[in-house]
């Protein structure tokens, strides 16, 4: 046991600036700040890099950005008053509405007074003598606290492609995850988009509406499914409000906290026409129905997965007029649902427009970016604008860009490079008094549901520490081993863990991310909660408390 002696908070660290520091004012940070301040009465400071609240929904203000989960199932559930007051205007709200919602939350709970904006955390070092954390900001200022909670998001570190000459381009250039606040127009412009993940699919559909020409540089296509978004009327909103308790129960009980659950039948137990009718219905159902609500063997049985993939491929061929273009848009390297399924609203029809060109760069990569455009080995293009929808250094990226050091000055980045290990995705051995909301090996799924659970669990643990005059917490080696092995075991046999994607830790633009790993917990959310609840109910025996 590393903690040698029992010391009270006051004795060990009389000069602390804060009881707790929360990094990030996105969905996790806002709720974590609220709970520590209002429920535990703590002195808390939240440091936020941006100039406003919202995290993902602050930075990703690109055209077409919107929820893929039902708005009401994505929102906070912790305050009945908030549920009573807020009306959603669409089943899948667009970014401006979500940003407005998170601002409303910040105002309603008077969270802004404890948030310091424009404050990028650059380093956090654990102080052994005082059992506290020192936190440095980009401006050089230093802040000390007992507890550190990272609310920095699994998809918050945008990555650009490593292409020669990128900086030399003289037109407009934007990354979707760093989209500017000023208006960006496409009318009359020749626009390039690089990247066809969930973000690219949304942005392309919107940009194609007004651009003079739109050229899409696609490395690997993804399987997309229609979103079927709709307006919510006043009456419908009242019905949804009455449904909230039941709806949140459904989310709690479902595998990934979505409103959709897998069909209990196996693909080949059904006649071909029966499964065809099922998929047809799912294709017409809003949201992630077809992905998380597929037949139960879809994600584990390759032959079953092939069948649903063939169905979606047929849909693509029906919707895209030019058969050659349709073939380019059909994934060949992975089956339906084994990477994040982008939800689209007219994406495939974009490729029937005369102003849109699809360029496959899978076997013909971009050679360089020039001051005026993009060059392939055999073609060059001129553009007014390049949009990078090239994704994120996911899951560990936001941690890597902060110099986080634990006991003995051990660097988190190096520790995780040797082996990605956590306890419940919330605690790290040798990094006492540090808590992560949606750290590696956490449950993701419908993320605000997972966030609310994690924040509540961390808050209860901090309360327990304070109630018992503990000033020190870290997970035991055994607990970390058990959780890490469980996460790895749970991921076995899943087709999604056998393909390259941000979910398997791959990002070709990040040097250290060329090898697949198990980066997230891919088991069921109820099982995750059961395990975490058992730890709490048992008096946190899997943790070193002192
Ligand atoms: P993704 O899903 O990681 O997609 C990034 C896209 O960018 C993908 O199509 C990549 O192709 C492409 N990409 C990345 N680097 C390059 C280079 N160097 N050259 C060409 N193409 C490149 O990120 P998103 O932002 O769309 O979505 C991330 C998550 O945010 C999403 O899953 C939602 O949960 C929200 P590749 O597939 O690697 O061949």
C-alpha cells in the first residue's frame, strides 16, 4: 500500500486552491461541476479551453452537425425541472440547438461562475507530500486541488492528415472539429472534403446543397443508414415528456443505453424473406435501429453480418445512379455495423448531383496539397476550400496532450503506451485522486447516459472519501488487472474489434496509433453498472483508501 499514514484534508494540504478541479465544460464537466459543488458543497473550479460551454457541441459546429441519437434520450436526466422546461424541436437535434441547450443548463444551474474559459490545461502533476494535484494552464498559472476530474471527452482531439504541403494551401481550410464561429459559405466555391466518417457524411450532404463543385476524397467508405429526422410538434413534445421515466428506464436497461435493442433472433433462424422484411423496416426506422437493433448474431457471426451488409449494399446501388460510383461507396473491407454507422439524410443522392465528384484515394493517395489545391499521382485539382473531416485522436488523445504525472513523476502517456489499463475506465493505478469521466475502457454507447452514471459514481466515491476523512484513493493492482482482463475478454469475438477504426485505437495520422488495441469497453452497460455498483456497495474494497 503506497499511502503510509492517515492525514486529514486540512493537515495535508492547507493551501489548496480548490477541493476539486474539473477539466472541460462539456456534457461531463458541466454535470460533474454541478454535483461536486451543489451536492457535496465543494469549492470547485472548471477549466475550459473554449470560450463557451458544450465540449463536442461547442467545437463541432460544422454544417450538418447533429445528433444521431434521439435528442430526448441524449439529454440530461438528472433534473426533473430541466426535463419539464426544455423542449426539443427535432428528433435528432442539430448542433446549434444542442449548444443552446447546454448553455441553458449552464445558466439554469449557475455553473458559469465556477468555469474559467480560455483556459487550456497543459499539465497536472500529483503531489505526494500533500496528496494533491497541481494543475498548470497555458498562461503559466498554477492551481492546486485535492481531487482532479478529467471531463475531456473521447473524441475531442482533432487530427489532420499528414500530407505534404498542407500548410501551403492558400484558400479556406477547416477541420470539422475546429469549425470557426464565423459564417462559412460554399456558394460559388469549389470545395474539397477529405474524410467520409460520421462527420464527413453529415458535412458533405450539407455542403453539396450550395457549393459550385464538391469533390469528395474518400479513402474507405462506411456503411451509412438513413436517419429519418423529423420535427417535434408541441403536442408530441408533451407526449415525450410524459414518456421520460419509461424512456430513461429503457435506456438504462438496453445494451448500449440507446432506445434500440438487439432483436433476440439469429439471422439464419429466419426465412430469407422474413429477414429481408425486418431489415426493410429497420432501414425505414429513425436512428440507430438497424445498427444496435439488428439480429443478435449480427456483430459476432460473419455470415450473418454478410447478409445484412448485402441488404445495405443493395440499397446503395438503388440510390446511386452511376453503378461505378455506387461500387466505390460500398465498403469491401468491413461489414455493416463493425465501424460506427453514419446516419445520413440524403447522402447517397448527393452523388447523383452534377456538381459532385467522388474520388477514391484508397489506391491512389493524395500526393500533396499545393497552394491552389490537391494533387494525386495522375490528377490535380484546384479548390477554394478544403474541409478536413479526418477525425480524432480518440479515447486517449485528449489525455496525451496534457502532461499528466502520477506518483514518482510517472507519465500517464507513457504508462498507457506500455499498456492501456484502468479501473472501470474511471481510475488509474499510481494516479491517486484522479478520476476520469469516459476514460479508456469505459462504456460509451449513448454517451450522456454513460456520463451521468460515471459522474454519479465518482461523486459518491468522493463523498465517501470525505465522509471517512480519506485523502487518498487509487485502484489496487488486482482491481486494474481484473477490469482490464474483463474488458479484453468482453471484446473477444466481436467483429467490430477486428477492423481498423477509432474504436480499435487506430488513427493513421497519429504515429503511436498504428496497431489495434481494445480501447473501449464493448460489453453491456447494465453489466458495467452492476460491476461498478458492487464496488461501491462493498465499501470500495478494490481501492486503496487512506
Ligand atoms: P472518423 O470516423 O475517424 O472518420 C475520419 C475519416 O477521415 C475517415 O473516412 C478516414 O478514412 C478519413 N481520413 C483520415 N485521415 C485521412 C487521410 N490521411 N487521408 C484520407 N482520408 C483520411 O471521424 P469522424 O469525425 O467522422 O467521426 C468520429 C466520431 O465522432 C464518430 O464515430 C461519431 O461517434 C462522432 P479511413 O476510414 O481511415 O480510411
